[in-house]
C-alpha cells in the first residue's frame, strides 16, 4: 500500500513539473554547408528524432520550456544571405530557432582574417561548424541567443574503407555532436563558445569491404617509426622495417650488373621504350623480431630522368614489368611477383552517396539524393607466388587486401603504416601473416 501511494506521488510530481513548463513553438531550423554533405544527415529520421529529443530535454532542464510540436524539419539553404537573416517577428509565445553552418578550415580562416596566411594551428582542423540557438520571447522579455563554434579534427579511424574528403562525421557521430551542442547552447552557466572535437572519419559504402569485415574481430596494430606490434592468438607480434635503399643497375662496362635472363629482358624492354634512363634495385630490409627472421625486398625499377615529377615532388619511379620482384628470407626466395600500377577492378564498387562507420553495414546512411557508384582502383596490384602458393596483394591508399590460394585472407587498414587488421581466415599461421604484412607495407608502396 505504501509503495502504491509513493508511486502515485511521483506520478503527480512529474505531471506538476510538466505542467509548470511553458510551451514553446519551433521556429526556423536552417542549415548550410560549403564543405560537404554533412547537412544531409538531417534528412535521416533517426538522426533528426534524436536531435529533437535532446533539444526538448535540454529546453526543459535549462529553460523550463517544452516544445509543443516536434513536427519540424531542417531547411537547407543555398546562400548565406538567407542564413544570416534575423528574425524580427513579434511572438505571443516562446519560439525556438536554430541555425548551423559548416565551413572548410581555410574558408573559415579567410572570413575572419581577411585572407591572411592560414594559421598553423588550423592545419589539423578538417572543418568548422558554427551554430546559433535563439529563443524569442513575448515582449518585453529579451531574446535568448547563444552561439557555438565547433572545430572538427580527425581522430584515428575506427573502421576500414575509403574515407570521404569532405565528410567528417558518421551519422552516429553527428547525432552525438548535436546532443552535446544543444546542451552547451542552452546551459547559461557554460561560458564556452568554442569546442574542439576529434571524430573518427566515415567511409563510403562499398560492395567488397564492409560486408566482409562486419562480423570479424578487429585487431589494432600499434605502429611508429617503422615498428609495428599487435596481439594475435594470445601472442605478441613485433615487426620492423629498415630504411629504403637503392642499388644502381649498371648496364655497360666492366662493372655491369649481373642479371638473370628474365630481369635482363625486362631492363632491355624498358631501355627500348624509355631510353637510357637510370635503372635501380629498390631495396628494403625487414625483420620479424619475435621469431628472429630477416627479410629483404628487391624491386627492379626505372627512375625517370626527365622533368616528370610526381605530386610529392620526387622523381617518378616505376617497377619493371614481369615477375622480377622478390622477397627473400635470408638467402631463400619466398615470394616472386609482378607489380601493376593503378589497376581497376570492375567488380569492386564504391558508393559515394552512402556513408558508413566502416565497421558494420547497419550503419549505412544515404547522404545524397543521387545514387552514384565508382569503380575501385588499386594503387598497386601484386600477383605471383608466395611459398609456392598463388598470392596477391591489392594496395590502396587506405587499406590492403591480401589473397592466398585465391582466397582473401586479410584486410589491413593504414596509409603508410598498418593500423588495424581483420583476419578472414584464422587458420593461416601467424608467421606467414607477418611475412605478408612485411611485404604489403614496405615503404615503396606508399
């Protein structure tokens, strides 16, 4: 009986608290972005609903207001003239207005500093989001207005895939950003007007990565200064790459380099096509520290001697054609392979109109009204034999796919160093996996 009376009292108090709140109306909810498709998240009903709930909760907590109608949407504006227009309408009840704009860091800096050189502190900022929340009150009460600037920096990726260049939050990350922002905007005791957020990047939808890794365990790899370490099957693994070297191939004279028949043919073909440019062996040593095994990668290549310079400002270096590239374990050849550059795979598709977290396909959110697809291109495609088995490594800018006996056994994320991997065939011995990692992340494939 006492418990029932207590429940009734709690319910009555809740009703009284709700009744004490003043009912407010939603006004204008405007957004604009000149950076990318982030504002498309407002078209997602889950994201919008989470925002509405967070906004209403914070209005009740900090302003003793409750939205009488949650049936509102964001209007995406096409120019900043409309975005910056002020609301001067006289109101008879509180009206809540909200607007947000996203800029690239460079555009933001130019706007506030009259095209002065970019501050070095902003180099790591992906974009800047500016928000303003206002509550118009019936006269003579003043309008409540508060602004917030959010500086978005990139955190280490949680997922695997091809990231967007102009989208810096997943749908979940965007929803979390908005929950935190409305709390700051409505809490008058918080004087913060600027916050910095590190966000794990979202990834494009695809038909060959996210579906494969969805239910597989992810293994984090700690990499720094040409060392990588991780845990696999309860054991520590520790890998090391040495600095790159090269050895010039001398084609004439008494000190000419001795070449195998196949390699001599590849050099001859290169000379016939490109003239007497410099030819070298690209060399990199590597080591499995735990097993005390040493390796050497050997890639014969042509170094362009003309004015063709790569985007990095370095001379163009191209591997020679044919199966003339080797990975040695001490004096034993364990891999022999060819290298193709910029290989398109028409079976692999990227979908720029879909954003995911790079972890599971259930996170997929449409961010464009126009469905598009792109064919995936590997920067380098390796095929050959590895310990007497057919193998291949598809090397992209953001991840590697490793194949053995025509089976994809490993996917590893990372640009210059391995960061995270998914082992798709757990029966593959760890020492063999490490040899494939040492090959796939050698410094010549960056």
